[in-house]
C-alpha cells in the first residue's frame, strides 16, 4: 500500500480546494493512504474527498491536540513540533502531490526532492527542477502512483 502525501496551503480558494478534493477522491479510489499536515485548506479538502470516497487519511499535526485536526482526518498524530512536522509528512509519504502552496509547501517539496522522492505538482506557484507537472487531479495521482 502506498502512502501519498498531499501538501499545499492551509488556506485556499475554491478552485484550489476543488482540485485538492478531487486528488483525495482519486487517492482513495486507488486504495492508497493520504498523508497530510491535518489542518485546513488543501489538507482539509483532500481529506474530505478521500473520506467521502471511502479512503483513509493520516494527519500529522503541528500541535499537541488531536482536536486541531480537520474533521475528515481518519487518524491524527500530534507532534508538538510546529512547522518542523513538515519533515514527518514527507518521511511518512512514499510520494508527494503538491497543490499550489507557499513557503511551507516549498519546504516539503525541498525535503522530498532531497530524499529522492517523486513530487508531482498540480497548479504550482513555483518552478523547481525535479518536479513532475500534472494538469488535473487524475493525472497527478496517476503520475504519483505509477
């Protein structure tokens, strides 16, 4: 079973949220585990799509309270590490799908690339060597899993 990390901003617009939701659904359809930071924005929408499609998600939280997880997280792990938990999101994932995002997302992408993990970017706001680009949620998950 593959663990697919979904990374992106903790706040997002409706269009980005819909992309994340569809990525979550696709991950569940392929019976992979969705791994994320467990909070809002891209993470919440991806977890919602995953849950509604019958999948499982793992939220690795920056704080020390499981109640901080978004309501769609299947299993929450508290770290009390703040943004340093980004390393754990990457380490627990076999592959990453980055949806849009800002500085925190960039840190996760950099860690993944340094760890020689595949990173698929959907609607990136950055251009980095080593990213595989995708035009749709289906294409992003297909590239991540195959």
